[in-house]
C-alpha cells in the first residue's frame, strides 16, 4: 500500500513554518456627484492606516476574524468601528489568498472580502475623521497591500452584475422613478444611456412594476414610481435573497 511521506503528512502550516490568519475586509460603494461634472459616480470610503505596514496609506476597512464571530458579523462590526456605516446590503465578494500576498511575512493572511451598497442617507452616517475619506472608484491612488486589486475586482463585479440582477436596488429606495434607476446604471457603468432605449428595455424585462403612484414635490408633471417585481425570478437575486423575498410576500 502506498503511504505518504512524513513531510506530506504534516499540516501545511508546519511544513512551511508560516501561520495562516483570516481577515475580513469590505468594499463599500455609494453614489455621489462628481466635483467636476456634477454627474453621479461611484465612490467608496477608505481608512488611513495608523501603523505599519503601510502606515499613512489608504486601505479598505477591515480587521481580523475573531474566533467567536461568523464572517458577516465580523464584517458588520468592523464597518461600524472603522467607518460608522451599517449598510443594509452586504454580500460576500471573494476570498483573496494568493501566496504572494504575504511571501516575506511570517504570517500568511487570507482576506475574506465583502462588498456593501449604501443609500445616500446611509452614506451620510460615515464617521467624520481625518482617517476616513471618500474616493472616486475610478480615480484611486496606490492603496495598502493588494487593496487596489480588490477594488478593481469589486467594480468589475458590480458592473457585470448590473446586467442580470436587481442589484441596483441597493442604491435606491423601495420605490423609484425610471430616471433614478437609469442614473444608477449610468453611474455604475460609467457611461450615458439613451433614456428612450433604457425605458423600453427595462419595461420589457418585467423586472420592475408600476406602483400606481407618482413622485411628489416636482414642478413639472410628476413621474411614475416603480418598484422591483419580486415575482420575476432573475438569474441573481442581488440584495433580495429568496428567504427575504418569501418573508416580504408572506
């Protein structure tokens, strides 16, 4: 019978004499007007590191995974502590654990990354501090660790998911106008969309439904208010998981 060598039987950590620690980080997206154009664009808050490595460099909010916390609880608690934000939409994005992340460090760090989408009223709750600042997602300088790579992946994932899910709901209220929905798509995709084509495509998809109400407080003819149609099973539920939908429909 074939047997493993003594080296192969040893735990991986013992073979390489490198401990493996788990960290949880979060990419938080919000829509804000561009200072140059006034158009809504994608922004995210970063925290300034106050210790080495990368002291003074901007980084994603995050921290170590405690033994008595699950991943999502750890992400939420870290967000409150570092940014003051409590987003309603929080989803696990990816695990970053490449060997080159900690090649010269005695401890290997694997980061479980979440992403969050926040409404303007939620974004306003962010801590006002010299160590917390909002940055345009498409105009970032070099970040600590591999966090720039993580942000780039999160932006790509968000733009991809806009095509087949109701994830735009994470930036909107329960009801919204077609113009507001189009504004979210334009901000995330980083391009202008023809209003007539967008209206035709979104209404033909049955992804949203007319509430029968109109937006109040406008000087012109008030636009119709819509909401996402939870009866339509999209390829991905975005911020509405099946369990949440069943509770809302009960």
